């Protein structure tokens, strides 16, 4: 009987379940968008129960769509939006409040206070991270300090913290497992990436009790079984990996220096640095890519907070388009951006600028500006921001990039071509579009012997789209000049 791997890909805007066969091909996909809440300026929340229900329902649907039975699933891999913070009651399994999403900036001021007290370097040394509201640490503290009864519950040992992977596994195992993996732990700002343990000094600094934290495990092992009440049979949960690290894995970036970019809600660029912890001098972060057995692989990462989210904004708030796909057609209705530049700093600027108080700007609007120019500027902004990070990465690694491996849900031909034009290197895309989900499927499949080793899965990867730089150099220089001007004039908008 042929078996399959089910990957649960819990992203920022969408819960997806994807089934892969032994050759790494997709058998079925089910997906569901869920609600985002913004109760105050710069706050972004999600309902943790909705995350769970949407994820559980798409898992069922994917199995049905494939015409399979739950018995046919050999293992489940989980990949997730990272940093998003959930606290729940261990006895009732109920969240004590909404999940605070990674984009949420409510703890920016507190981060500033910590910076003023001189903690930025300690945090960087221990966690590889920049002291920023993006990561889970200050979000956990906020929930403990601002949810009535939370601290007392924690003292009584009744509270659990988890990133989305932990939360889903807790629900899938009906509370039997409270775990996470190193790749997710490395995004919390309380995990020491050198000693590979929760860092006592940082826990004390942020006043986070250790008893609420999950056990940190490798990225590829059996953590537990799904409760029989869910799928009718117990299925091993055998892989966990933060979504961006999972994409690095599935893009087969196994050698030092290999780089991928995933174009989803945000854009996340990661470079494999092997077993070396490379410290950035250019405002990138150092993170754990994955751990298999005893072997920990590290990465340099640059995060662009608003990538595809700028397209969602044009769809949902501006009503400029009805679907994400429509953006390309609208952009191609104009031959260029008409001098319009968008800096999509809607939730601040991430790497390499790290300006928590920046907000989005439009430059170069004129009486001739059309929706097509805006659409084009939006797509270009995604590529410009990615280039900013890639250039910082080149400076850190001392090597010029020779290829960019690309993937993600909002990636289209126009972005790929423009990305290649302004980088001057080929941008390639592999045969599998669902690269993030495939990463966690591989990690789960490797743990249960579905795939023998990395060599076996490497054979699945194949480049199917290549975009070479075509734009004339003087045009590239000109557009980069305007982009730099636009970014330079954006920033420190909020008090
Ligand atoms: O760090 C946040 C990241 O994991 C979110 O990824 O793909 O949901 O935008 P995505």
C-alpha cells in the first residue's frame, strides 16, 4: 500500500494542508483563509481557535480530496508562521487571549527601553536576533502582564506558551505533547542558539516563567501521535520547522552560501551557513535552520515584513483588484512604474533597516498616475526590499550571489523578471510550487524512513523556470537610485 506525507502549512493569512507522495509530488491541497484583527494601530491579532479549526478542517479535506483514508498517511509534518505567540490554559486547552501575530508592534516601546538599558548586544550574542518587537519574547511578556489572571495561572503551572507549531501539536495530540523545534525556538528571543536551551538570564529579564515553555526538540523526529478522535487513527507527527527554514530545506539549500527567497505575506531570505554561527555586521539575524539528529544547521536571515501583504492591501483596503492574481495583469497594463515608488513599511521596516517607527509611503505620484502604475510599483517594491536584504547578505558572507532560488504564493513572472533585472543574477524556480509545505513533509518523511536520506530527496528538485537579467544597466541604476531615495525619505514616521 503506497503511503503519503501530510504537511500542515499554517501561514500568516492562510491554513493549508498538502499531501505529497514519495516522489515529492503534490497529491492534493486544501486551504482556508482566516481572519486577522487589528484592534489598535500597529496591533495584529488572530484567533488561536480559528487557526486550529481551519488547520484541522483543511487536513481532513486534503485527505478526502486525494481519495485517501487517514491510514494512508505515514506521518505529518508541521510548518508555520513563526514568532506568533499563543498562551493557553493547560487544563481547558483554551487560549487566554488572541494570538499576537509576528507583525504586531505593540511592544516596540518596551524594546526601546531594553535597548536604552544596553541589552541589544546581550540578546544578539545569545539568540542571534536583533532586539525587536517582531520576536516572541516581548509578546509573551505583554500577554502575561496584560491578561487578567495570567501570571497567577503561570505560577500555578497551568499556563502554556507556544508558537503556532506548539499550539497545533498540543491540539492534535489532545494535550499530550507540549513541544517545539529548534527552528521555531530560535525565533523567540529567549532561546540560546549556542547552548541550545532556553536562556535563564533572558527569561529573568523578560519575567517569563520557564514552566510555561515547550520542550525543544529536533526538526525531524516523532514527537507524538495525533489523537484517535481526530482522524480515526493515530498518525505520527514527525517534522516541525518554521516556514522559512522549511522552504530553505525544500529548495535544497544544503550547502553553505546557498540562498532562497520566499515571496508570501512577507519575504524571507535565508542563506545556509552550515554549522557556523555567522554574526551579521549588516543588520541581518542569525537563526537556526533545522536540526537533524545532533547536527544543527544555521542560517543568516533577512526578513521583509510586507511582501505579498502589499498586494492583499491593494485588494482588501483599496479595492484596486479582486484577487491576488489580478495584480499582474493590472501591472502589465503599463509599460513601467510611471515614476511611482511604494515603500511598503506598513508595519515598520525590517532588515536591514530595522525601523520600528517607519510607515508606508508612496513617492512620485502625479496627475498621470494610474492604477497600473500603482500595481507595478507594488510588485517592484517587493523585489526592491528583497534586494536590500540580499545585498546585506553578500556583504556579510563576503561572496557575490550567483543564483536566487525563489518560491512562494505571490511570486509571479513580473516579480521574478524584475528581481533578476535589479540583482543581475538568474532567479530560478523549482518544479514544486508548495515549497514550504514540502520542507516539513521531507523532515517528517525522513524521520519515519519514508525517504532514506537527503540524497534521495535531492533527486526530486528540478528547475522549471529561469529568469535572466534583461534590463539595461543605465535603467537599473536609475530605478535603484529612485528606490534608495524613496527608502531614505521613509522612516521614523511615528513618535
Ligand atoms: O516570520 C514570519 C514568517 O514565518 C511568516 O511567513 O509565509 O506566513 O508570510 P508567511
